[in-house]
C-alpha cells in the first residue's frame, strides 16, 4: 500500500458525471440488464428480479465522511426498483457490500440473499432478519422453481476491517433459468485463467457474462485481485460467452487508471481479437440492454 501511494499516477476523475436514472419494468420474461453502477446490476431474467452486489451509498467506505466517493448517481433510484427476489452478494468489501442498501432492500422487498460462506455472519450482525443462504465454491442453490444459482470461484479476497481478512469467502455466480445462463464474476483477478476455463467447461457456453473491467492499475499490485480489460476479454472467451457486459468501472475511483480508460481499452482489445463490439459492451449507469 505504501509503495502504491508513493508512486501513484495522477489521473484525476471528474467530480460528477451526469446520469438520467431509469425506472425499470416490474417484470421481464426474457433477459434484461439495467446498470445501476459499479458492480450493482439489475438482472431481470425468466420473470425473476435479481440484484448483484447492491451499493447505493455515496461512499464505498466504512464511514460516511471519507473513502472513495461515487461520481455517478445510481442508474436506478433505490425506491424505484421493481420487486427484488434475489440478491447475489459476492464478497464483503465496501464497494460490494453496502449495509445501508441491504437494510433498505430487506425492509422493502425481503429478498433472498445468496452469498459465499461467512458473509451471512457479517450481514446478520447488522440485519438480523435478512433471509440468507450460503454456500461454498461449487455449491448449487435453488433460488426459485426451475432456477438455480451456482457459486463459483474468483481470484480475490475479503475484509471489512484489519482483523477479518479472508475470514469470509468470495466468489461469483452462474444463474441458470429458462434454459439460459448468466455468469456474474464478482470481483476477480485473472491469474492463470484456469478457474474461468473450468467454469466454461462446466456451464458453457454462457449466454451472458457480467465481467469486471476496471480498478486494475498499477498491475504489479492489482493483477492478483482485479482483471484489466484485456484479461476480461480472455475470460469472455474462456467461458464461451455469447454476450458480455463490462462492469466495475467508472463509478468509484479505486485505482490509478483514468475513468474512461477501461471502456477505451476494451474496445481496442475486441477489435484486435476480431470480436464484434456489440458482443461485449461496457455499461454506463442507467444503460438498459436486452439479450435474446
């Protein structure tokens, strides 16, 4: 951390970026993604409404007065959400686990929270009545009739404080319903790529992959925990994704890259690989995409 801060590159972000929030439909029978911001996406899939890593707070931080501040308002207001059935909670970092948002979701929707081992303990300390089901990597969890969420590995770590590092598991999810599959990678580095090849071998071809493309510089420090856009394209290929959306960029300045760099580098890598740009799109808050 000290080495990073001493040599950090100055790529200032704008203080705010305009967002025109949208109001989603109550239910969608196909597959629709609405970007809220960062790793928070509304997945409307086979009649179910699911949220990934819901964060609505102004800062990704344990305190309200310091820490990374969002530069984009949420693409959907918290009180404009449709009925939420499922929350997919990948791990305990503050830019992915927002207790204020989880408390509001519990009060308004009482969703089932699906999460890797140990995160239920963290949430229940603050929200005792939250409905939660936990599992290990490789576990299948039935979330609705004909729908299941599989917890899959990610190359990352967890903590809420200095004393609980790696005391709760982290991961991603493959959701299967109506004969289709959606892969939410959570927060992950690339490593050797073997975990993504294994996901592709078990579940592929994936109909839609939600992949992180930001928070990657400097590579000597971040490569073990966050993939860059070029590695995200490798993951896209390994899981055999028919389509993908880029997330985890442009909302919170967590690392050194310029705000728009992930989107630019993603487009360049897709062009280099001969992949149609519409197959892997970097979503902005309030963007809505339907997938066949």
